[in-house]
């Protein structure tokens, strides 16, 4: 079932018609009282009044009115302000405004089987009023349940941390993960006439039972990465020192003395504590 435009007329125009019918009815009644003769033409404006009066309704900005006629969908009215339609139409107001849905924190397993806690915020609005009203029983509840289901399915598709350089992870690739989550939720809500504007992860953490172990793992990875950077820099500095000593002919070192110098420089550059200098007052040999 798809949305289509419903029949309605500007309410102020029909209000003028209603006032005109009332004025005609009053004039008929006054003429009967004066002439003291029965005139049955007053039933015409009376019938117009009875038909027109119940058909008025209001449509607020970013709202719509879904109309049915004896159980059959006849259209949706989105024009704002005072409107008039056939009184036999039964209307139901539905909001077209943008809404937020924040899921509860769920405990799921990531792609590597690690238990994590995750939650999301979904920004959505109704796009097709007919589908939202008639295709699902409660579209707001449908959004919440399907969003949590999509979040759970997305979480098990990615690891929490990035273990490979080109792998997408929940913690390191928020934009890619948010886009995948948005597509997943939109596919599930398509049948309910709902448009997903944005979907982002609002909470992401390891489950409490493994949080300490994973924190130690992250710290170890950071220490290893820092040490690797320090060693690379130290090796470069040692190479530069030996090269400049050789080019400027400051001192001639054999292989044994070069090895000793390299060892001392690496100790000084790679140590995590301040080193104590030792002054050699004798010969290098």
C-alpha cells in the first residue's frame, strides 16, 4: 500500500459557504415568520449546513491526516491549516517530524567472539504515511525493535579492535560502521514507510568481565608500537652518527669499537630511564 494524495478543500473557503448557508436559512425563517406561510425551501440550506459543518479539521505543520472511507484508504492530506473534506471520511493524524530513538545498551559478541556493550542513536521520520499506518501495527515500536535487531546483527559482523591494517573495526572506523548500520536499519524499516536520516553508535565498550584483560592487551599493543618507533629512530641516529664520523674523518674506529659505540648509543637512546655517563680518561684501545 502506497501513499496517495487525499481530497480536501481550503477550510476558509468552505467556512464562507457555511456562513452563506446559515444566512440563507435565517432569511427563509424570517420570511416564513413574516408571511406566515410554510416554505419548505429552507431544507436546502439546512442540508448544506448539516453536510458542511462536520467536515472541518486542522493539519499542523509537519503533520498529515490519513483518511479512510468505511475501512478503505482514500488518501493522505499534508496541506497545513484549516481544511475541509467529505464528512464521511475518518481521519487519523500522523507526525512527519524527525524523531530520535536511543536503544538500550546491549551485550553482544563481536566478530571475534569478544563480549561487548553497544548502543545506538537512530534519527528517523515517517516518509510514507499509508505504509506506516496500515503495513505495521505500531510503527514507533517497529522502529525500536528493528533498530536494535539491526544493531545486534551489525555488531557481530565487525571486530571491536582493528587487528589488520585494512580491516574495518567498530572502534577505529566510526564513519564506515555508521553508514553500514544506517543501511541495515533502512532495509528493515522500508516496509513501514520510515526514512532513516542517521544512525550512529552512542556507546561502545568491552563487557565488564573482560574489560581489564582487554585494557592490558591494548596497553601492551601501545607499548610495543612505541618501542618499535623508538628503536627505528635510534637505529637511524646511530647510522647517521657513524656515517658523519666516517665522512668528516674525526676518528677511525675498527669493527669492535663500532660495535661498542653502537651498543652504547642504543642503550642511551632506547632506555626508558636516564642513563649515567661514564667518562673514559684512558685510551680507546
